[in-house]
């Protein structure tokens, strides 16, 4: 005689609202069948009783294998009873498949795609900025003039290298931005949890600290790629990343990949902290109906990026000049007075205009992409829940 087993399945009944129920019992996550219901609905437990004889011959020696296959079949059956969409339904409604993508994977993918797209679109402005930032140091080694203007830099690149020259060094930057964005987003979420108060609130200081730590973590991990990108963009004679890397290892050693790391960490910490904090605070201060609009994200990102860049740009100039081959600066304290003595205070802000012009579309593209991806995922989840509700109604009828 087959064995009968009771299986505890947590379900929810759409007609019963949370406000009408007493108690605050929540089921364990492992016992859910299908996606969890909305928070406004309370779960109920139901017991399904299955006859072991229906899964096999009923022979005790076969119970192990039969129970295993029967368990899988039982699970599939229970998922169907719970309204889980069939494969045919998901094929007809492909957007609902986005509901099966974990939040972390969706954010990682959005960040990687947004970062790569933004960097590629703004690469010419970034190349011009790097040329303006490092021209003074390169001119000091020769007989050229100290400074180079924005229009002059555009003309120089086009004349000497052609159209492709504006995207020189973009490949290592795109390769760098994918892990950089992933690490930064992940680290920011981790640090926000660490800096939250006991009541769960995140203060302005905690938000600044989380952004600063996330910026330094992502910079530390991806810094060698940033140095390669700079060398490839401003030094003549090097055509590929591998050629630049081999030349650096052979002539300058492994330490050359981390030249300027100190000012980079010092510069990125306040930049990310100020940028994230201003963005969050300004957006929260707006009426709720405007907070989720893409145009609001664009405008807020422009304001936060501009203020953060204005405050932190001198440290970026110091970092770039310390990364250069043959740099006379060993520390930040050497670089600041050296640059001011040679180029004046304006030398600390050389390349600011193209950098600002680059950051505005950069922030806009990144945030717009994030909004689009998050909107698609949200719409997919709504479509998924709609299919589940339709399936439940069919089962009831």
C-alpha cells in the first residue's frame, strides 16, 4: 500500500486583504511556490495530500527513486495550481520573462550597458580633456607652449590622427567601466546597509560616507585600466593596450600601474559622495509625482554632476599629471604647488569645459538607461502578476 504524504504549501487568497487579518505570521521563503504575492495580501497555508502509490509500483525498494521524481512532478503541479504562467504563455508575453530576472542582475546589466554607452558617446570630449590636462607637463619636456585651448585641441587631434583619434583609448575605458559600475553599485548598497542607523534611516553623513567608500573601492580595483587608458590616449607611438602594458612593465615596473592612486582615491571619494548625496536629496525634495520621471533624473543628475565636478576637478588634474611617464611629482603635496607654479591656478582647471560637457550627457545617458531598464522590469513584473491572476481565475471557475 502506498504511503500518503502531507505537503505544506503557502498560498495567498486575493480576496482577503491584510488589514482584515490578525497576526503577523510570515511563511519561510523556501516554502513559497511561484513568485511572492504583493505585500497587501497575507499568505495562507494549505495542505496537499498525495498517494505514494500513484507515483510508482508501491514497492518499498522503489520508494526512493519514485519519491524523488514524484516530488518534482508534485512541485510542477503545485506551481500550475498556484497560477504560475506556462511556457506557452511566457512565449506569447515575453516581457513577463523580465519578472524572473533577479534585481541584482538587472541593475548590474543596466549599469554595464549604460556605462559603456555613455563612455562611447562622450569619448571625444574625454580625449580632448585629457590632452588639455596633460599638455603643460608634456610641453615642459619640449619647447611647446604651456597651455592648449579647447578648439585648438579639437583641431590638433583631427589633423594628426583623423576621426578615429577622438576615440583613441576608448576600448580600455569601456572595458574598465563595466566592472567599475558593477563594483561601485554593489559596494554602495553594502556600505549603505553598514551606515544605516538602528531605525533603518540613512543620514546625510551616512550617505556621503557610503558614496565615498563605494567610489574608493571601485577605483582601487579598476585603477590599472584607467592608467592604460590615459597612456593610450596621450602618448604617441602606442597603438594597443597590450603594447602599452608591456612597455610599462618593461620600462617602469608594476608600480607604474598605480601611479597617482593616492590623489585618485582622494579625488573620487568626495566626487562620488557629493554626486550621490546631492542627487538623492534634490530628488527627494521634489513632489512625489515628479520623482520617477526620466526628465527629473536627467535634470537632477546634471546639477549634482556639475557641483561635484567643480569641487573635485583640481584633484583629477593632479592625478592625471602624476600618471604621466616621467612625472616629477611623487606626492599630492608636490603636485599641487608644482602645477600652480608652472601654470598658475588656472592650470588646476585645464580641461574643465570639455569635462563638464562630457559629464552632462554622460549622467543623462546613464540615468535614462537605468530608468528605461527599471521601467521594463517593472512592467514585466506587472505582466507576470496579471498572467498569474488570470490563471487563478480560470482554476476557480
